[in-house]
């Protein structure tokens, strides 16, 4: 920046994370109190700017939108991975990486057939000897109930483990009559549900499987037996299944701030799969197994982010709750932008933290 009107005072008031500039130091301090910048934010590999979401980072490096940062765009275009957004030393290193980074859809047709062969309805709660999968993904297919068929009812459910193996896959008989099978997207016919497992029974099995012997009230984010549950829009799935599960154990790709469109709007799973995994989901009849695979892969990708390790990573951790509040305003205004960033903590739980114990 060589804008002649820019005083050194203004440069001093530049946020060390998002690079916004403020006329007065007190405004930067105010910004830091509400921005929750942290090492867990998506960051440009070229200029190190922090972004609130991968979507804004994609705009910044010119993958979408109209306002890229030109220097970053030109480096990204030759050496950046369009899926994980990392920057490599050479175009060749990028090419080698990107082939691995782009996950295949395992030939959708084959995948769907495998899923159909894989019907399993005997969910087993781990005994003391086998710990079993600690992270599972769940997806449902909904049919319609009610007079106009608009009331969602779960008619098929799938659960997979971290290695994309099917753990549970079953048709479900809803508690009220189905008035619209939505065949074009569900592929479900009346005869499939006639002798299917009752929803009450499915609810119980899934509930027990997730808690894994842990009483609900005892479930803690770490160190217990309860499983981490991955999915897209899980509130709705769990609501329809009447399964209750504590929010601390849920990893929802529709609600994870780095994967959202804006702080209020989610991206579709189809879009996320295309943008961050590099393949297209099936159109037409969709198999919940394919949705489980996509959400599990997104989760794994987010979990494998390598971020700086902090003992107390969240703004809500008791040790950080007062990082800004107890300091006097004039004390904060004397700190450098880097020092302010150093005491700032995230307001969301970054999934990279699941990979540490
Ligand atoms: Zn900022
Ligand atoms: Zn992180
Ligand atoms: Zn940049
Ligand atoms: Zn990549």
C-alpha cells in the first residue's frame, strides 16, 4: 500500500488478521472484541489474510466472485489447490497434490449398488473389548406425510464409519401414513416400507448406538464412549427420527462456520462436495450412503487442517473468557495489532481439535 493519504497512524490500526484498517485505535480494539479472529480461521496461503469462511477465501484468491486480491489470485492460479486452497512451491507440486486432493465419487453407479447390497439392521453396541468407530456419519431419506404430502418422514437411514463402511442401513416404517413417496428423488416404493423396521425401533437402536453405553447426561466432549456424529442438516434428521443427541458431539457440515455461505446461510451438500472434494454427487435418486460418504469426507478434510495448538482454543473457555474484558481500554489501545490477535480466540469449535487428545 502506498496511498499517500495514509498516515502511519492508520497503518498502526490495521487488523493483523483480516487487514481491515481503522481510523482510530479504539475502533480496532472494538473490532477485535467482536471478530473472534484466531489461528483456526481459513487463511490465504499467499498474504496470510484470515477469512471468516472458505467461501470468502475462495473469493479472495479468485475462484469465485468479482473482487479477488490480484497478487494472491495470480500466485493461486499457478500454484494453489482449488479444493483445499493450499499453496504449493511449484505448479508441478500443485498438480501432484491436486490429483490426490480431488476425491473420486467411486463411480456413483457402483457406489449405489454397493450401498444397496449393504443393508444391515443389526446395530451393535460396542463391548468393552472393541471400542468400535468413534466417528460416524448419518443421513436419512425423507418421504411425505400429511394431507398434502409435505410433512417429512424418515423412510431410510444410513450410518457409516470413518472408513466409509456401512454400519447401519435400513428402510424405516414411519409412524403415520405416507402420502407421497417422492420416488424421483428417494427411489422408495410402498412395498419397501411395508415390512420395514418401525421408526420407534430404529430410534432406539440409533440412540443407543450413538451414546454407546454412556448415559446422556454424562456425555462430555472428550474422553467418553459416546460417538461423534457427522452429517448435513442433522437437526432435521434427528428431529424426524426422534433421536436426542448433545450438540457437543455433533459435527454438522451445514452449520460449521468455515463451510457456510454466510453466517446464516448454509451451502448445499452438493455444492460443498463439488467445491471442497472435487466430485459431483448423483442427481435423481439419491442414496443416503452417498450423503454419508460426502459428509464424512468433508469432516475428515476439516479435521486434518493443521493449525497452531493452543491449550485453550475457544473464547468461551474459562481461561479466555476475559481476554479483552478485564483489561482497561487504554491498556488495549497500547497493544500492537499482533498482540491483540495473540489474545483473541475463536467463537466456534474448530474440527481440527478432534484430532488431538
Ligand atoms: Zn479483523
Ligand atoms: Zn483449527
Ligand atoms: Zn491473500
Ligand atoms: Zn488440495
